């Protein structure tokens, strides 16, 4: 599966927390039926990089910027964190680590930080 690209549409200011966004992770089967992905046994993290392919600026984890709001129905939020001290465009990726060790990246994008 190719990750979906979704930039944060709102600019964020240095020193302010990132706006919280709600997500629902779903899968579409071969019959085109959409069902939520159960996240009960999945660890979610957001990796923020200094540049595309660059070093990691921060890793946002559950309990510190990521909250499963309804795990069995694939719902979670990301936001409320502040790791930026310099203006710029920071690539991010949301990764999901399953109990069997499989890691999947389903969402990538940019966070734009301004002065």
C-alpha cells in the first residue's frame, strides 16, 4: 500500500502546539467494502524529520501527542505537541507497528512552521 500524502493545511507558529487532528484508519477489501482497522494491538508513532530523507527531529508517541480515541474502530488523534524551534517545512510519517513486528507507513506529509 502506498502511503497517503496529507499535509497539515494550517501553518503553525514557533512555540505553539500543533493543532489536534482526528484520523480513522480504514481498509478496503477486494469487494470494495470499507471497514475500520482495529488498532487495539498496534503502536502508532509520528516521525518528524528535519528534511526529506533527513535526520529525525522528533518521534511523537502514544500518550505524548497521539491518542487512540476508539481503537477498535480505527480512530486516533495526533496533536498538542510542540517540538519546533525553527521555521521551516518538516516532513512527517505516521507509522503503525503491529504485534508481529510489521511496521507500515500509511500517512506522510508536511508540517509548515512559521515565525
